[in-house]
C-alpha cells in the first residue's frame, strides 16, 4: 500500500504520518531520491506557497494534491491538516526552499502532530544553514542560530547586545532590504570580527565572502543594488580575560565595562567596597570609562543612526 492510502471501510483508521520534507534551496538537483518518493506517495502536500511548490512538482512530474500552509494562517491550517492525518492520510510538509520549520512555517503543525500522537518523520535534505556553515571553514564545536534578526533596529540591537559575549559561532539569515543596516548594527554592537557571508546559495549568482565583518559591510555598501537571500556567520567572542590583579581603578572599571558582567552601578558598588575609595570618586571615573566605551562602539558604525 502506498504511503498516502487509508484503509477503506475501516471504522477507525490508523492516523497517517506527517513527513517533514526538505526541498532544494535553489538548484533543483539538490533533492533526495527519498524526498521525491515521499512526495509521490503521500495523499496530500502542505506547502508554504502552492504556486512555488507546483513548479517543483511539475519539474519532477509529481501530481499529488496541494494545500496551502503559510505563516499567517498556520494555526487554522494546522487544524485542517491534522484532521486529514487523523483520518489516515499521509501528508508531506514542505516550505518554499530548504527545511520546513527552520525560519519557515511548519513548527505549529509539527508541534500539534506530536501532541496528537501522530508520527512525524523528517526527510532531510537541503539547508541554507548547514550549507553555509560547511563552506565557511569557521565551524567549531558550537554554533548559535538566530534565524532572521528582528526587522526593527531597536529590537535588533537589543538581541545583538544579548549575544555580545557568546563564544559560539553566530549564524543568522537576512533579507536584501535589511542586510546593509544589519551588518552596520553588528559592527556597532559586536565590533569587527571574522565573518562569512553567503548569497544566493546553489543558484546561478551564488557568492561567498570570507573577510572581516567591516570589509564585507564595505563591499555591500559599494554596490548600487544588493539582491538575494543572505546567510551571515560571525565569529564568537574570544574567551573573556580574567579580572586583572593589583590593577588601578580605571583598569578595573574598563574590565567590568568590556566584560559586560556587571552594570555601571554594580561595578561602582563592588569597587567602592574592594578598594576602599569614596563612592563619588569611583562613580565619576566609571561614567568616563563607560562613555568612552560607548563612543568607541558608535564610531565603528557606518550609519547615521547608531544603536542605542
């Protein structure tokens, strides 16, 4: 019996299987033989954009029925698809490109399928994340995937500040409309660090750049038009230096500021106690050190609107 066939006449058919199927991110040759078989055998394909998926199916001579499953109506569509699965129909979930539920619709449906006791089977394949990391030469034992960074500058800078001291490789997706502003904010908050940028992976105009972040930002700023989808990798922060011993007030304050382990207020309280100095003296010097650090970070920004 094929994967999409339910048992006719059965009073309570066994639930179908939800297949999470990766599709090509550009080059149509990057689809697995297993994915092709599953897409042929299931009774229904839930697609992020049916028009986009229909082109892939036409190329593969597959005629399985389609239903739309897109981000703005995930909850509603998930309920409809779950009913089909409960009725014994096997369903394949696909996104426009790559692996569903990774910065693409799908997580709601997959999560509810697990809650309902429906079998979920991954059918792995193309992934912009994995492809970029593998081609960067920067992969270590750990990486932190941030998906798409927030579209609004304030929220984006807040997130970057949260990961400022993380030592893992930082990986995120970005759109052509926001890539320049995003890289400028990365420079302002994270500083210049080794970076790798991938554009239009597996497509005709595929491009990769491995340079310092500032050089990549400069390269994109020189271009009149920036097109394509981007994956950006940034080296993590280096191991934090130990707190200096027998150091003076200014050096200790600078360590607290750069380490990001304490606020200005907490650093003043700690050093006032440790050094036995007047709080007013420590506070004045802390203000000066913090202002210098903020100014230095702002100077790295190639934008008229530095992160606040």
